C-alpha cells in the first residue's frame, strides 16, 4: 500500500513519517508533496491508496485535490488536516468524501485512528470495485457475444459505450488473443499471463482497452477503443508487438490476431481477428498478426484443382488409394491450411459423391473456430484432417454385401472417439448383445471391445508420436474420459506409459 503526504510545511510531513515509524506502519512507498499541483502529479502517476493532505496549499487546495481524484475515478482514501477549525472546512471535506478531518497539531492517537479508518475504507472500496468490475465485464462479455453474431442496436451500443466509458465518436479494433499450450512455463496460468499483459499495456498503449473472456480459458477478446483510432493503428500494433514479445521472452507465449478499425462493433471485426490469428499456422506462435498485413507466405494462391477430373480419377481407385490420393493433396495445400474451409468442404462433398460416409459432425468440427483454437501448429491439423479422410474411406458401411462383423469393425473405426458399449453395438445391428459378441469373437478372435481398444491404442500411439498434444488430451481424443484409466490401458497394451512411449 502506498501513502502520499501533501503539506506545504516540511516539518509536518517529516513529523507524520516519524510517527508512522513508531506505529510500525509498513507502507510500500511514502511520497511527499509540498503543494497541491505536485500532489496531483504524484496521484496520477503513482496511484497512492491513502492520501494525507492539508486543506490550504499552493497551486491546488486539498479539497480540490479530492475533487480531482473522484472525477478521475481514483479510489484513494483521503485524510484531511488543517489548522483551521471552521465548520465549513469540515463540512466541505466530508462532502467530498474525505475519510477523516484532523486538526493541527496532530496527536499520535488521532493520526493512528484516522489511518485505521482510511485503510478499512480502502479495503471496502476495493472489494466493492472488484465486484462492480466483474459485473461490468460479465455484461460487456454478453454484449460482445451479441456483437459477434449481429450488429448491436442503438440501446446495446449505448450500454456498451457506458460500460467502456467510451465517447460516442470512438473507433474500435478487435483482437483475438491465444495462449500456446506448448510454449508456456508451467508456473503461469492464463489468468496470470493476461493480467501481466494488461499491466504491461496500461501505461503504454495509446488507447483504452479491455480483455474479455472468450470461448476457451486460453483465449481472450482484446477490445481496443479510442477516438481517431485509425490514425493510431500503426503505433498501436507496434506497442502490442513489443509487449507480447517481452512476455514471450519471459516464457508466456501469446499470439494476437487484429481486425481492421471500425466506427462500431460489427461481426466482421471478430471474424477478421480470428482469421488473422490463424496466420500463426503459417508463421508461428508468439506474434501479432493483422488482417490488413498478412505474413508474406500467406499471399500464395491455392493449387488449382479440376474437381470433376479428380472425382472421375478416384472412382477407379480403391478406398486405400483414394485416401492416399486425398492425403497427398492435403499435403500440397498445407501452406494455406489456416484458410482451408473451402478445401475441407470440397473434399467432404467429394467423399459423399464417391459413396463414402464421412461423419458430418467430425467434418463440421474442422470448420469451427474452436478447432483452430485448440491446436497449435500445422502438423497437428494436417494429421487430424488426413486421419479423418482415411476413416471416411476405410469405414464404408453402405455396402450391404459386407458381413455384420465387417460392418461392426468399420463402425468402430469411425466412432472409436465416442462412448461405445456392447449393448449399443448390438442394438445398432439389431442383435442380442451376447450373440453379437460371440459372433464377432468367433470371426475375429477377439471381443468387440478388445478390438475397439486396439483401434484406440494405435490412434493414441500415432498422436503421441506425431504431435505435441498433451497426454491428458490424447486420452480424450481417442475416447477415454478418465486420463488415469487411459494410462493404465496404454501401459498394458504397449508395456510403456504414454510419456515413456513419446520419449
């Protein structure tokens, strides 16, 4: 806690400091001001939590200092001292929300009593302010979610400006902030990292800003706003880059995608920021990307494809050859993987026309922003896309000539990430669970659930070998909700723990 003593008499200031030492008051810093203007300058720059001020000072009176603090939203607890006992001074000081009014000469007991009251008031103000800020952030988050889906109406815009304390002529820029999972010090939580970012930006960014919760704990929406923001866009980007680079050096890897500047909150700003954030799949994490200034390697054109010719070519190929051909095409497209919604949709439609059964749920996942937020680099994305292509090609179940056992194997290959039971499988094929299990084991030599375990373990081995996805998440990706159970099954299947296998 910081303390400011403002009085034009040096002896009084020193006497107060001497008494504080006797009372064992431990302040982080104690500032002194000889007049009102110097006191106001210290208040603006240092933000002391407690102010002891004389009523009459050169440049600015103590009462004017209180007024300025309140107008600026500075929640310091103020103790007013004076050699004048006139009632109007007491009345005016209390009217301006002073905590206490003390007469000179000060007694030690009166000073200590006033300090206790000031500290208690500051604690109460701080708690109230924190609750108020949390409520404001909640309302702000809801408004931004609406703004992400549709333009805000007049009432919502006015409410947004009120929460932000923004002028009517403010311009806005939206940032999509993301914390990398793989390049963090284990001692940093997302909350600590974003708090550090806000602390770094507050005195340096030439605009107002706020960080609002996004869809995942690792992400935030950065809303930057100020009048004539477009004129400051270049310097703002430079400041953001400098501070994010600084945090990256300290082990907190943040990546930021920035939208263009607009006079209102519009859905386009959010989609632009998310699109800019995807540039990290081209140029890496820990940087600031702007939709208006994409990295050099984002300017490539996608490979031209005659989709009808490709379809005709694949009609003559086996499922395995089809999967290999499409996976090779995905590899050729990878420089633009951050903007692959068009490609994913075309391949999905192609698989349907070829008679395969791609899972719409799985393929929709690839075009969801949550998918891109949960992965960190191209190799992960490419692996999952190619795996889904292989699953679709090799899990053909529409051919009625396939036996129940073959259809069951194809079903398990496609749905191994989901909860599966003997009862569910048997019901799917309209068979008695016991009969179905006996039939499968007689044909394949193992039970359906053991076959499912094999599929899951092989998928887990591929993920552990080819990606940096944490083991706990690999567990979920291959169908195990409990990571501890996954560890147990994996060790039994491979003879190694997942961590040892990856090493």
